[in-house]
C-alpha cells in the first residue's frame, strides 16, 4: 500500500491519497516554499515507478524507506525545467513496478527524482564536491536523464561540477546488487569555456577498477567491460587535458545492465 502526501513547511497535510498497488494524487493549488512530497509504503524494499511531477517524468526506482521530496524554489529550481512544479495543477503518482520494468537490461543509474541526502530512493548520486553548492552543478544532475552538454548553467545544461578539485569523485549507489557491463559518459562540451578529461578511473564495489582514456568531444563516450556484479560505482582520478580552461564537468553518467533481484 502506498500513500502520497503534500505537506507544508509546518508539516500540515495539504492533500493525501492512498492506494493498494498504485496511488494517484492531483493537487489543484500552487506550491509554496517549504512544501514537500512524501511517499510511504507499508513494505520495504519495494520496486516502484514514481513521478513527483508530470513535467519531470518518471523513473523505475527502489524504495527502501519513507521518501521525502522538497519542492525546489528559486536557485534550487534552476536545474529543473521551468515547467516543473509550476502553476496550480499538479499530477503525481507512484505504483508498484512490473517485473519486466525492473529486470530488463536498461540504464540502471537513471533517477529523475534523485535529491541530496539519504532519500531512501535508488539509484542515488553523491559527490565529495559540487561547484559552489549550486543546484546546476549537483551530483543528481548526472543521473537525471538530460544529456544536452553543449553549454553550462540552468536546465537543460545542468551538470556535475567539480569546482576545479583534482580529487573530485562522484558515486552512484544502486541500493542492491546489479550486474553492469557498460558505462556511457556525456562529458560537458561547452568549448572553449570547458576543459575535458583525458583519463578517468571507475572504481566498483567489488574492488575492481577501470581506467579509460577520453577525448575532446560532445559525443557520448561508450565504455564496455566484462559484466560486474556491484552495488555502486565511483568515478574519480579525473585527469584534465592540457588546455587553458579549468572547467571540465560531467553532464550524464549512464550505467547499463540488469538488477540481480526484484522486490515485491
């Protein structure tokens, strides 16, 4: 059983709906700063399909606990389409995912609903640095499904920014065992503003590493490898090219494979 709620900054419930295997909620009012979307289930973990806004789209995700999504405003809204969370008509839903949606070969890292912190929703991206703490350079941008990489800044050019840190690293957690065999990187390519990485290193939860050479390109970098059963993957040791620009960044990181277990 799922419950969706809209609550305000004081925790007052503005709208609530409950359903057995699917819950739909229509909120016919404008959001205000501090409003949140709460999703709970009577059973964890559970594979779900979730959409917190009809303009944002949906993702197949693993829910491991109560999910709390803060409606973005002002600077936090800049990494989202202007259509999202706008106006006075909002349609949300959550449902139990079908087995074929979960266990098919797919991009395992996609999560349009990802946010900072422990959200109990996987996949989840985190990093040791995000440029100036700005929303348009947050780690979540690298798994939001937006691959436009020929500029930088507000949506659709949001990216993971490393603030010129040589020790920058980003990790994608899947919340369970998955078997992956391909990574596709969309490095940001706002040349000449941007630099690029000549080499990157992937570290996997099984203890293995993979070093790959990259080139200056706006095209995706396709990296294939022998299947690995993992719970997370990290990208680090980002070696900049010898270029005047100090600003390499990552627009999207797709990890392809299949999950090892489907949860009821």
